[in-house]
C-alpha cells in the first residue's frame, strides 16, 4: 500500500510549497527523483563515470534494491534554515558522496554549476545483464569546492535542473 496518490507517473518537481500535505508531495518528489530520474543512482557517481562503471553488472550494486539503501535525498539548503521543499532544493547522492561534499554544496554553488552546465548522455542498463542500454540526455555540472575533493561533478536530468532554476536564486 502506498501513502502517495499516483495520478501522474512523474510528480512535478517544482511546486508552490504552501499547501497542506506538502510533506507527502516532498516524499513523492524524492521517490520520483531517485526512481524515475536517476534509476537509483547517485548524481555525483554519474557525474564522474558511466552508469555501468558506477554499478557494474555482476556486482551487488548492479541491483537497484541494494543501491537504494545507500541513496540519500540531500537538502542543499537545510530545511531548518529555510530551505525549500521539493526537487529544486534536492540532490540525490549516495552515502559516500553525501559525506564527501554534501555540506560543501551551497545553493549558490549548485546554481552556478547549472548556469554553465554542458549536455551529457549516460547509458542506463535496460536488462539484467547490462547488455541492453538506453542513452538518456542530461546535464553535467562542475562545481569548484574550497576543500577536498575540490570539485563536484553532478549529473542532472533536464527536468530536475529546471526545478532548481525555477526555485530561483
Ligand atoms: Zn555517489
């Protein structure tokens, strides 16, 4: 049983955050980003390498169910500091990258990265052997960081990037 009505396959990622029930929408957007936008991959892993390199066939991380356990929806601007709800304030990061640079990535840095993003395709596996691939268009951002690892590369879907831009500066 699900708590979230699924009238649309993909929840809109940017929405006025004023209605009651916003936490359900927030959960729906987190799910949509993880599942539909990034197929349970981390935006930083996909920014750094191809899908099959991040999650090689024949390893446990090839199975989405395992990857899901290490995947976090990170609020770039923390909710307690007035950060917005919804996809325009979220990054999908694995546990490793969340710890590595989650707190270094400010809203301004992510938006600056998006302003200079370049088109990039990633090939997602369509079958259980990883032989059939589907190339999906997205964007690559490169964000300089003041501390190690000194750069964050993130893969964005177009719709996720649009939600960030819509949320403003
Ligand atoms: Zn990662």
